[in-house]
């Protein structure tokens, strides 16, 4: 039976690996050989779990959205990652990785961010643990996520705007890797999504798996069984999606739905729908699916959502889709904004624009009255209010 776990070479099926400059190989080898050992140490586990409970506010609620359920004639539960400290799921991973970095003796933290939520989460963890923090962010995203930039700075982080390429998430990742190559001895790179070279995709998925572990327990309490008929999550790189689905990968009674950013529509060419149109290639140290031009070069992605604006995808979701285990729904900007407004009016919850893509999957699904759906609201919408207000009604 396929357990969908990473193999010893860092691959999920045909996707994964670690193609990095020689200067980073020692760091990645050390991380690969030690992270599972450290994560399973009783002292580490106790500290991490106590912080998740007392600092982050876990477990996050599994909320029965009754009016949304009535609209779509099914039973819909929302996994409320938007209620975590810092406002998204990103804190689960950032806190775990910064604790891990401290155990490895690293004294400097770097990270990339698109929507700013991972940057805020990393800056928060660094402030908590007293480590210097450097955040790379595309200059386009610095402008459209100004509030999160100021939050990072208030938390003591140095924000580095990146103006190359499309000045978005892809370019921020490039700049962060360049920094990592130049400071490999003392620096730990807190990767924000389930992407990049091994062991990062596995590490991020494992740290985020607290989401699916809680879903299992909470569903059992609410409906008397620990699995839903559908799990739905938005996906850019894959952190919240893989965290939502981690304990259900081999649970064939549950269908896995990934909602990705179709921007202006796939036919327009202005989108970030990697799982729909991407082809195998190497990006940021891993063999995965990448949106490419006819010559095989990565294309600049587009999404109204800064957090989904990435031309690649994590190797695990690429494997899940290629094997048919997960299904993909491509959601346009228009559909995502409409879904955000719908949730706000029906349930009084303003979702992040990323999460709105998952919500927009609901009208695209063929649901039955007996279906139980769990959908992860990966972040809150405070950061996107300007975009929502400016978007045509």
C-alpha cells in the first residue's frame, strides 16, 4: 500500500530530491539526519506542544458552518487556522523550525514570504526565542501586503524587498537561497511551504500535520467517525494542504481536493495553476511540476493572492495528483473574491484571499446531503481587506 511518505532519497514517487549548490549539502545532510531525532526528543516535543497550546492557541476549532452548509446542501466544517496567533497556519511550521534551528546551534534565521503570513510567523518565533531574523519578500508583495511588512518590522525582523523578475514569491525564494549560500555556517533557512530540497517538504508537512491530527480527533467527537468524505484546502506550495491531508493520505474513504489559483483563467496564460498545466522540471532544489514556456523556462505566475503566486508546487502534492490520489480545482480571482464575500456574509468570517480559493471549490463540487466536508480556512482576511474593497462588486 502506498503510504505517500518520502523515501530515503528524498522523493515522493518521481518528485523531490535535493539539487543544491555544494556549499549547502552539509547543512541539508545535517538537517536530514537529525530533524526526526530532534522532533521526537521528549524535551523538544514537550516545549513545542506547550507553545502550540499556550502561545499559538491550539487546537484550532473545527467549526460547523451551518449557513454555509445550508447553502451547499451538505455538512461543512471549517478548520479555523485563521484563529491561530499571527492569523494563519504558518505559525505551526515556523515555530517548529526555529526551535529546531536553535537545537542545531544556528544563530541567524532567514525566510521568504509572499502574502506575508509566513514572514510574520517566522518573525514572531524569532522574537519569542531571541534570534535575529531576515525576511525576503518580492517588492510587489511588499506593496500589496504593507500591513504584514510593518508587523514583521515591529517584531524586529529585517525585511529585504526583492525587485528582480516579477518581484513576487519566486524571486523572494531565489534571494533567500542566495543568502543561505553566503551564510551557510550560522544560518537556518525556515522554508515556509512544503517545497524546496529534501528534507524541507517532509519537514514542513510533518510540522503542519498537527492540523489533520486535530481534525481526526474533532470529527470523532462531532460525528462519531474520524474521517470526512471530502478534505478541501487551497494550495500554492502545499503547507496548509499537506498539513490538512497528512493523516488522510492513505484513507481512501476521503477525497482530497486541492484548490489552486487560476488567476484570470488558465486560457489567459495569467495564472498560477501549476497542478493543472505544470510539467516536470527542477525548481528551487527539487524535481516537481513547474509552469513553463515552450523552451522549458519557468513562467512568471499570476494570482490576486500573493500566497498562491508561485510557478511550482511541492513534490508531495505533485505526486498525489499524478497518482490520482488528489483532485485539482482551478479557481479564478473572480471566484475566490466571490467566495470570500459569501463566507463573510453567511458566517461572519473574513477569510484570507488564499483560503477563499478553497471556499470557491464548494460550488464546483457535486455534493450530496449526506456528505461531510472539512475545509481549512488557512488564514484570516485582515491583510486582504484593501484588495477586497478595491475589487469590483
